[in-house]
C-alpha cells in the first residue's frame, strides 16, 4: 500500500465565489446592502445620503482593506482588546543595575570536561543519503553484500 498523502497547499487563501470577491467579502457587502436598504426605508433623503456614505466607507474598510496582511476586522479586534486591557506590560530594554550573587560553590575551581563527538565518515554519509534518496530501494553495501553472501 502506498503511504503517500496529499498535503494541502495555500490553506490561508480564502475561497473565491465571483471573480476576486471572497465569501467573507461577499457577506460583508450583503450586510452593507441590508443596512443601506434599512436606511432608505427609515430616513429622509439627506440623512439617507449621509448614512450611505458612512455605510459604504465601513463596508469597503472591513471587506477590502488589510493591515499588515491581515483583514481589517482582525486589526479592529486587536485594537479593542488593547484598550480593554491597558495593564498589559511591554518590556522596554533599559540598563538595570545588577547585583551579583555568589554561591558557596562558586569559589571552588570547576573543571571543564570536553567531550569529542565522533564524526561520521563522508562515505557513510553518502551511503545514507543514497538510501534516503532512493526511498529505501538501495539497502546499502553491507545489506547488499549479506544478500549476495559475499561476507
């Protein structure tokens, strides 16, 4: 059985429903149209024109404008959270006077132990990379020699 799986690509891209308009943008435009219709039914003409301008500005802002690559509504929610929680601390780097604390063991001389790491020879690395590149079809020289009864 083949153990290959299809990995989804571009999962952050929104689905387009009509040209460059995404589902989110389309719903925002529909809600804006509903507000314009309600303003038409409930207000006189001069107030209606004023409300339409404000509604269109908000619809365009929320549907199409992006701040740092994120939709505007995410930015607006972050601004609201910032005003709701003003006590969140932000670290500002300043020079802080440090007091040095010494432990009792610090006066003793410490010996550093250097451990040398055994490096793998380049021939073995080349063989391992060949095994990986062939997906395991090439078994390596040892396994091939054992299969052919050379050893």
